[in-house]
C-alpha cells in the first residue's frame, strides 16, 4: 500500500515540474529552467522535511521508469529527418565515437590525478550517456548504479546550462555539429535543450545520445578488467 508520503513524492514532483515549466515559458531564462530548478527545490524539500530518499523513491520511481520509453520516443523526429541522418551518418557516428572515447579516457586520467577511488571512478565512466544505459553499464564494470545516476543527472544539467554559451563562444553554426556536441556530452537532458534550439539540432542530438550509449557499452565491455 502506498503511504501518503510516497504519493506526495510522486504528485509533488509532477506538480513542481509543471509549475517550473509554466514559469520558464514566461521567463525563458536558463536558470529558471525546470531541469535546473526542480532538483534543487526537491533536495531542499526532502532535507527540510527529513524524508529519506528511499521513501521518496518508492513513489517517484515511476517517473524514472518513464525514461526508457521517453528515450525511444526520440525515434519520431529521427524518422522525420532520416534523409539528413543518412547523409551525415558517417560523420555523426565517427564524431560520437571519438567523443565517447575521450569522455572515458578523460575520466580515468582526471580520477588518477585527483586520487578518486576505483569504485567512484567506475561509477563516473558512463556519466555522459542516458540514465538507463549508464546504470546498466555501471553494473557491468562494477560501479554503483545509483551513484552513476547522480553523476549522469549532474552532467546533463551542466550540459543543458553550458551548451548555448559554448555554441556562441565557439561560433558553431552547423546544426549537425551542435546536435553531436550536445547529444554526446549531455544525453537526454541536453537533448531537451537541443530541441529548444532547433528541431534538427534536437534530432541529431537524439541520434548522438543513442550512438554514444552503444559506443560506451562496447568500450566498457572491451576494457573490462583494465579500468
């Protein structure tokens, strides 16, 4: 039986996100985005009321489970832009492959330099791919899936916030390049920002996050025992 606190966690999260989205539509400032504001308010709420995360997760887990069909839903715009994806397929796959490789290697190097222990390092490796794939990858390599999920969300939010700034700073004008950059580095959360920029950018980002997930899983399997 679902307790009132569990139900409140589910309904409260949905209501909070809806309100934040309503505010963001009227004031489209990056720091008012529901992707940024909602997690902060949830953390304050849980800490303030002394609600254990495990208890909150009993209700909110249904939202987490929706990540998998939501990822599949990215196939709709991909089908719409299929000719463009075919035309640039080789470039996209190659770029995402290099980006995923750099993400893994840079994680290993930085972890060694900073002195992060092996368990956290293994949990960090798949941080740039979408949550369902990242958590399964963490299991494969011996990391902690729940810790990986936290790193994935943090990476996505950072990508969501920084992507527009980096695009302007680097003067990236090609929609394919924008989509590959966002999808490879910031998975689903970043892809939501990519769709705000342009539907074509979002479509390429969708494909990139899927390819990045596949490439990362393959690299982890090949490197298992070496990390």
